């Protein structure tokens, strides 16, 4: 074949590759075969690249397999195709095979596989490839440095990403974008904005999208508005970037400015699915379901191609608010849409049933799913855990392993949490040991917190403290709160005092911590320390989040806040509560847990305050609506915070005297009250 002819065909292949013209590229391939001359290394590499980028990886592999001679370009082109087509493990396998064949990687080979490691969260493999970079002197190259920053950021190694970024001699806009995006991904919105201030390159749409996300993550609406204003003043073509427009709407939604979000949304000429979903979910998360569903209907009228993200997101919001009827309506709609059959939507349906307290329905839907991923199993395990069905959670986890589905760190957290909720100490310790030995997964502080909780249940508080002191990750507020709860349960004032001091030192502006500390002392009868903790919280002007509960009666959902008396049936609610309290005193000897009430007022007033807790008001409405003779009925109540000790004892007694089953979902788990007992075993 003449050199000029070959060059012309290669030029055509480049055009086909750039424009995704696989049919025309295949014609060139056929022409090369008809010429009777063997495809040489040069043209074969272009064919592999063309087929890979036209999303025909099987054909690309066939060309590769028939090549009598291959070089690093051949291998890298095929690896790039695997990554482009989502076959990430395939790329890493090819990398290992290439090294065994004695072919040295170049900077593009390394960058491609570092990208695969980042997307797979395969830190161990990424470290090995980083070793190749160091041995071959590629770490200083901009392309490789960019990929290392990106890989470490996505694998949770933000400190390693910072080190690579700081050591790079030459940087590009891509470098800065990778570091800024890494900070956002890792939850360091402030650092992302600080890094942007040091950047000299002109930002592009990727920079600006990350900055908007950074502002969203830390609630910095002023900074987000400045970026929005810059985009408008600079004439940036926002409408041509789905990520930019979606991030602008999302910024206002996340910062609680739905008016601003709607205004920004209305100004978008060509609205994308991202911007639609951000606004719809924003209204739904704020409880404005009428406007959310109105927008959703508008979207349905404009296009039948509602994506799975919108469907799963809306079902997820209904799940969070335990709105079963609305969730089922969305499920009925989803099955009529192509995207509604995707696994992510099915996962949301399972989650909805579990969060609405319908375990049997969740199990049935889960068993009927056409395909399941690790998220599907994790949702089921999490649900069992929150319902106190720890043994079932462990059983499902083992079943998942038998199906050769690899658990990720979130799945391990779910099953450890399930063991924690059910007090399965032996099983939890075994699973944690397996986690420590699992390659590619680095235990997080939340995993250690589950083990501390298990040890706390067993009264092994000193072991829990030792684990916190010796673990390789930095302890956070949550793990100290977990240990303090164990101290309160077992009355260990000495250790509790030590933990309290640590907790208030690192998180002294959190009112929940002062409540926990005062409860520790109050339950043990240390009234002076109990009052001091309350007083310090008051002096700081701290107020804990208001309790809110809701209950569905006759297809309508009623919301109550603690102390609220605005409901038109308030007199009947109070009358119903007083009547059941009278019966509980006579039949069970029930008295209010007055020491749990934090106000400096007389006992009668304390009783009134405790009666006004939101979950009691919701139960009172259910009793007032259906009468006080409701044997064999189940009343379901949902609350945004943990149920308090007094309300917990109250509902236990209520279930016994009324022969009613109460299911209460609080911020941590489900409590199933029946015949005077709770599924949590009085530990929550």
C-alpha cells in the first residue's frame, strides 16, 4: 500500500473517530482488508482507537487479537476503550497483561489506568500504578500528576492528592480543576474555594461547576450568587452547559432559597433534566409536595424521557417522609417508563417500603427485582438493621457474598450498624475483622463507631475507649457521642466525665452534646452536674432542633411540632392523652420520667411539657380520630429526632393496656412497641 494512500485512509479514520462514524470507519477497515496487504501496526492502532471511541469494544478487541505485532500505543488504545465503555476492571487486567509481556507503559497508559482506579475506588491498585510512575520518572509529567490527584481524591485520599498537587512543577487548568473537584468530592468546600483563589488560569465550566457545588456544600449562598453573577456578566453560555445550569439551581435549593432557585430555573432557556430534578427535589425536600408534583407533571408533558435520577429521587423523598401512598403512586408511574425499570429506581422502591415500616413488602419487591447491585443489597441490609432485625441483615450480607457481589465500605457500615442495633456482638466483631482484612477498603471512623457501640452495649466501655485511642483514623464527634451513650447506659460516671470533656471541647456549640451530658449525670442522680451542663448550654444560647412527628390518618398526613397547640383537634388530643395516662397509672403504675424534663418548673408543668412532645401529639390524634377502642390495630408514627426516654416508656405502656401495636421511626431506627415491649430492647 502506497504511503500517501495509507495516510489518506488514516485521516479518514481520524474523522470517523472524532465524529463517532463507526459505519464509515468499518468501510475503511474493509477497504484495507481488500487491498490484500496486512494491516500494519500503524493502521491497526488507529482502527482500535476508532472502534473503541465509537463504543464497539468487541470489534476493537478483535483487531487487537489479530495483530502480529503490538506496541504500547496498541495496548493503551484498547485500555482507553475499556475505560470509555465502563469496563474499568478490563483496563486494569490489560495493564497487568501488558506488563507481563514486557511492554513498558507510557504516560497515557498510566493516566488511563489511574482514571480507572479512581472510578473503581481501587486505592491499592492506584498505589501500585503510582509506584510505576515513580520508577519510570513519570510523576512529574502534567498528565500523570493530574490523574494521580484525581485518583486519590476519588479514593478518599485527599491528603495524598494534596501532596501530589503540591509537588507538581508544571500545572494546567486541568490540574487545578482536579484538586478543586477533589476537595468538593471529599466534603471540603472551603478548601476548594481557597484553592480557586490561588488559581491564575481562567476558569472553565468544570471549575465553575465545582465552585458552585463547593458553595452548596457549605451553605455559602453569597459566594454562589457571586459566581452566578460572574457567569451572567461574562456572557458565559450557561444554557449550553447542563452541569452549570443544574449546579446553579442546586445551589439555591441546597441553601434553602427556593425562590432564588425557581427564578434561576425560569431564566434557563433550554432546561435540562438536571435542573428539573434539582428544583423538583428541592420543593419535595421542603415538604411542598403539591408544587413538586406540579413541576413533575410539567416535565412529563414536555418529555416522556424522565430519567431514573428524577424518579429515584422523588421516591426517595417520599421514603424519607414515610409518605407511602404517594410513593406507591410514583412506583406505579415508574413501571410505565423505560427509566423506571432501572436498578436505581427499584432500589428506591425497596428503601421506601422499608422506611415506611413495611418489611414484608420490601422483601417481596427485592426478591422480584430483575437485577441487583451492591446498593440493592445495602438498602435491604440497612432496612433490616433499622428494624432491629440484625440476624436477617447478617444473613442477607452472607447471601450477597454467595452471589459473588463484593461489598463496599457502605455495605460493611450497613451490616455493622445492623449488628449494633441488635446487639450482635460476636457477629459484629467477626465482620469488622473481615473488613480489616478486605483489600481496597479502608475502614472509616463510622465503622469503628459501630464497634464502639457494640462494646458499649456489652458494658466493655474501657475497650471502646481504647479502640478510639488506638484506631488509625481521627475520631469525630459521632464516635465520642456513641461512647458517652454507653457510659450513660451503664452509669460509668468516671469515664463519662472524661468523654464529656472531650466532646464539649471539640463540639461545644452543639446543643445535643449538652443534653447528652446532662442526661448522663441526671440518670445517675448527680443533680449539681446535671444542672451545670444545662446552664452552660443556656449561657451559650444554644437551642436543640425542634422535635417534629407526623402520622397519616384517612389518607392525610398531619405534622406536629413539640409544644404545638394549633391543631383544631388539640382539646380532643389532650383529652385522649389524659385518659390513657389515667389508665396507665391505674393499671401499670406509670409515672412521668420527670428527670428527663429539662425545665426549672414544677412537676405538674413538667407533665404538661412532656405531654406536648410531638410523638405524643401524633399518637393522641390517632387515638382521638379512631376512638380509644382500637385493639389489634397498628399506629405508625414518624419523628425527625430520637425518641426520648419518657415517650419511649409511655408508648411501651400504651401498647400494653390498649393491645395496639405502635411502630415509631425516629432518626436512628424503628421501634416496634407491642404488649409493653420494644424491639430495640430499650437501647437506642
